C-alpha cells in the first residue's frame, strides 16, 4: 500500500549548485503530488527553518536533512542525515569546519585556473555562488558562462557540444579531478568520524547514491559501515540503473538498512534530472527512518 510519494534528496539554492529556493521546491513538490520532501543541501543547513515553513505553506512535509561530503577508503562518499536537528551544536561545528575547508579549496582552484590563463575572478565567483564556498562544478559553470572564455582554444570542447548539458561536469573531470591542472586535494571529514557523531545531530545516517561512479560502494563496504552506525541506503536515485537498484536493494534488505529514494534534483546543473523523476519514494520510508532515530 502506498502512503504518499516522497523524494528524500533535493538540493536548493543553499547548496550553491542548486537553482531553486526551498519555497520553489515545496511548490513543485505540491504540484507534482508529493507528500514529503527532504532538502539535503551540500554541507549546509542554511535552508532551515525556512524550508519547513515553506512546506507548511504548500501543504508538503519538508523533512530536515543535509548531504555531507566525506572521505571513505580514499573515495568521496556522500552521507544524508534525514531528520537532522539543524540547531544541534554538532552539526553547526561540522558545517563550519567544512565551510572553511571548502572556501580554501575554492580559492586555490580559482587561483590555479587563473594561472593557466583562464578568465575568472574570485569576487565574481563569490557573488555568483551566493557567497557560499562554491563546489568545483559551480566554479566550472561560472567560468563557462563568461563570454571571454568562449574564445579560449583550451575550452573549445565545452562549447562545441552546444546543447551538451554536462559541460561543467566534463570541465570538472578534466581540470579539478586528480591529475587535472587545477586539482586541489580535498579535506573532507572521514565517514567513520561523521558516523560516530551522527547520533548527536538527530539525523539518521543514509548513504547517498552508493553506485555513483565516485563511490561504487561494495557489499563489504556497506557491511562495515552498517557495523559502525549506517542506518539507511539510497537505493532509488538518478545515479542508478535498474541493475544497480536491484543490487543495492538486495544488500539493504540483507543488512537491514532502511531503503530510501531521492532524485538528487539540482536544476540546471543536472538537466537530465527533472523534478519528480524518482517515483519509488514512499512515506513508509520516512516512518522507518523515524524508528531508527536515536
Ligand atoms: Zn551526492
Ligand atoms: Zn545530492
């Protein structure tokens, strides 16, 4: 029996790579028949409590969340914390530490791009990212939007594929990934440490998109993570094909992890991911997460 459609993984403007305000997301959720949504911005809870109020306005339950960027076994693992208490001291200190690290990373990235002759300046990046430390894809987007860069032969391929919507991602992989000309080593907290702190935040730790190309979580990884506090697995996501959905669903059931669903909708930056894309989310997922709340 279905209890109502939910999407437990959306990004708002506060993510710095999202296009919509929490209020707009709540309206879209209502228009698409959602009972509940979770706004899980990257490493920030700045959208709360406004997001909750916006939900009330549109009759959609907004579940507090955040998506934390962490390092596990030298890979980048994203962790959702649905039901997080955005006022908790633990989340505040985690977020401020991450903001500082990201700021440093973004500044060095912009510096490296300038050194190789690309047109970009930090003040512009800072303004256009809503005065939030921008992620690499956002920096790429700002760079590629600048008309001055259109003439640069080094950047030709990102414009040649006009209508190629993933240009900022391509740029990211070429320039910011390890080995790229503007590569900056990342300083994210260890997933193990975040899992240890999670109970203090009120959030229920759920691993985002385990099959994403930068994560590729194995059964062994998940068995270990469950032992140290992981409670849920995002099985239904725009990152997974049907075979990955089946693979992770089976593991989640075996390991007694709560299965969740989320589109990872951002807007323009992920044009392939339309609002309401993931239809498997059900309110019973929220109820199961609540049962796991410590
Ligand atoms: Zn993610
Ligand atoms: Zn996400």
